[in-house]
């Protein structure tokens, strides 16, 4: 039955971002909140991506919350099922269950400028909240390209993030579309059982070996007995990546050596020079996400695999046709074609102070103050918002920085007292974004000679953070009220809302 609930904070999504926000709210003494989740369980990415071979590219001692260390990770790079179980555990241990509302897809949220709160319509009833934390994830809405003829394909079609476990791939002729992070995990997992695998590759990725191993019982015992050893391990993993990022952001020319290592990795498994040529990227390593696999190239060298160095352009009956004319008859098509990243569906559903949606406001490209606040959307904050992505380290570090910002945001509202809302000043958002984009100019993501999902339709990089995680942590330590307009409820007959004073130009610090 439809219901209405009024809360202080509504968190949307129950992946790392949403659950992290929920833990942080409780730690700040806020218990009047709900977590609205469209699915039937927690986990986000790690619930939805259950494809064969799905695993993390960042060691789990780093890809986990600092406040919830897990001494029992079974492998250096954990598989999906272990990360999902970890998030279930976090939901239990931190007492989050009473706050979770499942099957509650947010359809629309509208800012009520009179009441200073968000009205939220969901599949499980309506809610109103003083503050919204949007943690819907940048990689949560799968993207399937519009391929002519796909609708009339008689076989099975699915996306890597919506794996059909009822479909038996054994003995089937399968087309795998895409060569991104998911595809390179799927290929070696399914290659031994399918009759034929045709891989459609628009652009070859750079692939480095994955040094994965089981974590021994002795190591785990040590981590359990001496918790600081888990912290030390995490610190080391973090420090290495923190140093690496300098090459991506400041000195892309130094990445040539890493390219040689990646080429050697390929040459070890791929003996056929023609296939090697097809698999060799023509852009700087790091421009697209560097992929980790020790099984991908050996799988491609198997006789039941065809690598088509061209994208899928058409489907004719059960025949898949590449842009270069290569064709194959298949029983199933698996899309490893990524997600709606720079055109997040949630943005269509957020209606701000002037009646415009976030998607309309972001027509020229996504931008948010410190990756969190969009101008015209008071008391609305996003976790992993624009320009918070990482090319080489753990997104959990960025999420935790944003949780610090969220905590201070709520503290500032409390200090202001009474009914109040904070709206990012357009000047502050623009200043922040300008500094981010200026720094982006020399990074490998912008200079490396590739097209990637980091770039939006205008060719602007609105996804990646062009600095170290330490710099981001510093930039999100606290909320600078000068960057926000303080909104008070309209005074009856007084005409309009009360602001906090004149516009102040803010030179936001984007790193040092
Ligand atoms: C296959 C894969 C591998 C990855 N590997 C790595 C890695 O190695 N290292 C790394 O740092 N990152 C990796 N990532 C990125 C990963 O997405 C982030 O690290 C992190 O898990 C994101 O957490 P999140 O909570 O922000 O989003 P998500 O985990 O995507 O959670 C978002 C949640 O919001 C819910 N939601 C969305 N829209 C609505 C709505 N309208 N109403 C209600 N609920 C909604 C979704 O159902 C979902 O549960 C990977 C991503 C994928 C897809």
C-alpha cells in the first residue's frame, strides 16, 4: 500500500556510497533517515554485476571502508560474491537494516521552495526529506547501443550487468560486444565452455597482468590478531597508487615504460603477429582504464575465439555484422558496453528550485561543487558526483572523502538552526569546475589520444578527478559556507526567500 514518510535525510542507493552515507549519518547522531533502493537488496555494483569472472581491480584491503576493515578477505583481488557479502555484513553490523527501503525506485524528486524540503516519489510510496544524498552510482544503469536489427535477433541478448544465469552458454556460439573491464573478465571465464566466441573490439585496451593470489590462513590470523597489520597493508596499497597517479596527471610521457611491460604481457600469450597487431592499442596507456588480467590474452589465443577489430554495426537475423563487414552467426549476444555515466538517468528525475531538472541544468556537461553540490538544487548532494572518478585507485577513498563533506554539511545546517537550506553558488561551482578542467588539460585522460567513457558528448572529461586522493580529501574536509547561499523559508508577504548576503567570488582550491 502506498505510504508517506517524512524524514530528515533520504539516501538514494545502497551500494558503497549509500551504505557509507547511512553509517556516517548514524555516527553523526542522525537516525531519522531512510535509504531508498530500487532493487531487493544492498550491494549496488556488486549485487548487479554477477557475470562469470566478476572481480575487483583494486585489492580488497584497499577496496573496503576504512571504518570496517576485513581481516578475512580470501584473495588479494576479491571476487564479486565476497564484496557483496562484505556489504551485507556492513548493513548488519552498523544497524542499517531498519533504514533500508527496498523496491523503492525513486521516480522523481522535487524541491519544495516553501517548505524547504524534497518531495520524493518512489515505487514504494512517497517521502519528504530535508536533505537528499544521491548515491545512485556512476556505473549502475547499463548501456546497450542502438544496433540496427537487434530487436529481431532470434537468440539471447543480455548486458554484462544483467547476466542471465538461466541461460546455458555451453556449446553456444556467442558474440561478446566490447573490450572494457567487464568484457575482459567475461571472455576467459566463458571461452572454455562456448562453441565459438566472436569478440567485437572497437578499441583494444591496454592489459597488465593481474597478480592475484589466495590470502593464506596465517596472514588472516595475523590480521585478526594484530589489526594494525591490516591498516599497514591498506596503507601500502594506497601509497603505491598515490605515487602512480602523478604519472597520469602530470607526466603522461613517462608511461612509455609501462606500455613496454603491457606489450610484453601480450607477446607472452599471443604468438600470431596479425592478432597481436589487432590487439595493440595506438593510444597512451592510462588514457582508458588500464585493465588487469592474466587470463584474457591466453583466452584470445584459443582456436574457438575470433577477435574482430571493429565494432558491431548491424544484426541480420542471427548474423552479427561488424563495421568492417566481418560477420558471424551466433546464438547469443552479450553486451559489455558499459553504463550511462555522463548521462545518468537519475538527473532526469531531480527537479530543482527553478523547476528545471538536473539533466537540463547539466545540458552542457555535468558539474558540481567539490563533486557534490549542483547550483539550484538546495540540500541535495551526490556521492561520486562529477569529476570524482579514479583511473588507478579505490573509489571507496573518494566516497569516504565525500562522507566527510556530507557530515560537515549537516553540521553546518545544524549550526545555522531553524529551517535552512544550502544552495551552491553558481560562481563557486564555476570556479571549482574551471580549476578541475584546467588541471585536466595535461592529464593522460585528455592528452592520451583516445576516446573513452570518461568524456561526455561534448568531449569534456566530467568523470575523473585530476589529482591524488589526498588532494580530494583535503578539498572535501569541510564545507565553506561562502560557497553556498543560505536559504530560509519565505517570510509571509515578504516576497522571496532570504539569502545569506552578497555573491562572493570563491577561488575554490582544487588540490595544491
Ligand atoms: C563491474 C564493475 C567493476 C568495478 N570495479 C571497480 C574497481 O575495481 N575499483 C573501483 O574503485 N571501482 C570499481 N567499480 C566502480 C564501482 O561502481 C564503485 O567502486 C562503487 O561500487 C560505486 O558505489 P555506489 O554506491 O556509488 O554505486 P552503486 O554500487 O552503483 O550503487 C548505486 C545503487 O543505487 C541504486 N539506484 C540507482 N538508481 C536508483 C533510483 N532511481 N532509485 C533507487 N535506487 C537507485 C542502484 O540500484 C544501486 O544499488 C566497478 C564497477 C563495476 C560495474
